C-alpha cells in the first residue's frame, strides 16, 4: 500500500472518529495514532475548508431529500450519545451531518416567521394592485366595445364612408 493511500485512510478514520459524540480529545487520539497533533489539526482545518467550498461529507447525504434529513433529525432528538452513535451507524449518517441538518432546520424555522408575515403582506399588496389594474382594463375594454358598436350603428344609419 502506498504512503498516500495510508495517509488518506488514516485521515478518513480520524475524521470519522472525531465526528462521533463523546470522542476523546485530539491530544489523546494523536498519542494513540502516534501522529503529531499539528497533523491532526491540519486535517481538521482541511475538512472545514472543503465544507466551506461546498464539498459534502458524503455522497449519500446529497441524495437524501430534505424531508428525509428532517425526519432523521427529529428521530435523533433527545438520544444519549451512545444511542446517537448507534442511530448514525444504522442510518449511514455521520454525527456532524446530523448536527448540520439540525442547525439548518432550526435556522430555517427561526427565519420563517418574520419572512412569512412580510411575504403575506407583499402578496396582499400585489393582489390589490392586480385587481385595480384588471378593473381599469375592463373599463377600457368596455369603452372600446361601446365605441366600436357606435361606429357600426353610425355607418349603418349614414351609410359607408367613402
């Protein structure tokens, strides 16, 4: 096995390990893996950078629907760390993904209250404008129809214009 493959395997196992609830400190893991703490911290920083650039933690999570993600978050609420670790393993999701989905759900719910009130008011204003515009156009259409009928009656009485 090449050095690069070994490094990747070590890094991935470390990153998965620190995502679990109740994991030991980086110092403890560094001693167990016989690696410098600086290396582990650089792996953590690189993982955070990848997240910021939009690289998802797993391909499975990208395929899950929002409803499925929310359902998993709801089911996981109130679990102990041991239960949560088992739940994550059974559902093929990491603890970090579950936490990020939970945070996204909460922020969406917190922001939805103010946004919906404003949105409803905007919709009501738009409906009122559209009704006024429709009434104006109906009047203009009725006037145009009346002028057309008047023109036809006038030409029928007086005869065609030359």
